[in-house]
C-alpha cells in the first residue's frame, strides 16, 4: 500500500489525519527518494 493510500485509510477510519503529519510524511518520502535516486517503492521492491 502506498503512503497516500495508507494515510487516507487512517483518515477514513478515524475521521481525521493531521495535515502537518501528512505533509511531513510526504516530505520524508521525497527526501529519501532524492537520497536514493529512485522511487521508494522501487527501492523496497513493492508496487505503488
């Protein structure tokens, strides 16, 4: 499951998902993708 789908799932189950946490999670994903030079899901062997 990709990160956005997971955060949406949490939001649907609990009614909310903190916007700062949402943005931080996506920023961390982008940060590590830039460091690796590839898509996170490709690096860990999963599909988006």
